[in-house]
C-alpha cells in the first residue's frame, strides 16, 4: 500500500492537536497526490522555519522541503540542511513527522542540525576513522545524544516534586499522586519517531526527556515560540554545546508517555502502573 495512504490521524489527541494548523492541510494535499515536499511547502506559511539557531527576534532564512534526491551522495544529511536551508524529504510517514517537528520547533530543530553538522565537520577535519567524503559513519556520544532527542525527545516543564519522582522512577507518585499537577505541566514533543509511534499508541512508548523552564514557574511561557527558545537553551546547556568540555554521557531521563494523565484510556485499569515491563524501577 502507498505509504501516505496508511496515515490517518486524530488531530484532537494531546500529541497531534498542536500540529493541526499546518499538518492537516499538508496531509490532505499529500493524500490528494502531491509530492510530500510540495505539500509541506504549500502549508508552511503557518510556521516560522529556519536552519539557524539563535534569538527568535533575529531574521533567519526559511527552510524548504525538497525531494530526497536533492541530497548529494557525498554530503551528510545534517550538513546539507545546515548549508543549503533545504530538508531532504522522502515519501514516507517518518519524514512527514520530521517536517511537523520542523514546523513547530524550528529553533530546536535548527540547533540539533547545527550541532550535528559541526560535530561531523570537526570529526572529518580531525581525520576520525569512518568519516569519508563528509559522510560520517562514526557518531560518538554527542551525536548519539542529538539523535536521541531528535527522534525520541520530549521537553518537560513540571514541578520539582514531579521531576524528582520522574528521575527516581517513582511512577505511581509521578502519575497518580501528582496527577493534579500535570494540569500545569507542559509536555513538549520534539521527537518525530515518537510522533510516528503515536499514530497507533501503545503502552510502552518511552521518551528521552529534558527539563525545560525555571523550576516552580511551569506556566511562565505562553506560546510555542517562547517554549522553542527555552528548549534550545535547555538543550545547549544539557549537551554542553557552548562549552569546551566534551559530552561524556547522555543527560536524559526516561518517561513512559502513556502514563501521562489523559493519554491512555487504560490508566484506570487495575495494576496499570505496576506493569514492570513498562514502569521500571531506577
């Protein structure tokens, strides 16, 4: 079956609703026969896209989505995006959700790509084995961490009690005792592989999580543009992108997404949070 015809989405779910302003129209065009990159470009006016991380008040060049064939064979994907301002896009559901993340979180996506491109260039210039013609096959801790946040990343603004429970894997405390506090929390999905999985959600979907925002001020930021800037700042700090010390380990916590109040209708089932296959101890 044609890849695009497999994709049906409930735009009222907590995870897809923020994407509807551009996603619904793009999906309709794609289903209607347009190439995915053309469908995305036609609907991107509802989002501010850029390949350069920086203050949101600065003018930045817009990215466009192009066919996968536009990517030179001797150039890394991230390097091409950063240099050309174009995102190679396959006729694939995975790439549809990558574009959704670009549309919602341009600052954060730009930072991830910029850091990847810089790491590739540094490794290539240093003659790291596995880097030939600018296409990197050796990744390292930093590039692995960037890929994790790009594919499976979530930024969470929450209370100190929630964050401590999450870090200690006290899932009943996090999802049941602190249930009311989730109304003030913000769960911000970046990872496009997560979005793809959430088309048909299942209990064990797990995100790589960074905390964003000032502790105790969960509602201080009012729109996605402000959150995007805060997320980029949090990622810069967590991955030490503005320092000279190399990243030695991935700084993320794990979060079973189907434990979030309201994200699964099965949460009221007896023993839901005692399932150790999903809600594992520290």
